[in-house]
C-alpha cells in the first residue's frame, strides 16, 4: 500500500485520471478517501496545522479551513475558475504542511 504522500503526489499531477470532474468538493473527498485508506490520519494533522496558523474558526472542517476568506464558502456553488483556484490553494497548503511534518 502506498503512503498518503505517495498517493497525493500521484493524484495532484493526474487529477482527471482519478476524478470525472475536478471540483473542489470532489478533490477534497478523494483526498479524504486516500487518507482513510492509508490509515495515517494526515488530514487530521493538516486541520490542526491550519488551526495553529491562526484561524479563528476551529469548528470548521479542513476543506473549509483551506479556502481563502473569513467566511465559510459553499464549494458546490464555485465556478470553474473558483474551483481551480481553491484546488491550487489546497495543494499549496498541503505541500507546505507535508514538507514540515
């Protein structure tokens, strides 16, 4: 079985190979599934890391914390460009987190 990090690296460079559409919600769900299968609980640590970085909304899930902005947003309503920006931001945050673990 691959580690979370190995699977994540493969996934982020080939999103369309793994998902029918690359929306922020589908990307987050896939990452949660990879994390669950790996048994490493990386996303629990990722959420704690984002909270430690100064969010004032610790009640939110990691996929809402990763979005830019003070108010929770509804990713189901994102346009194509908003999805792309949110996915890029998520990958940037995950890359930083994984490099610091």
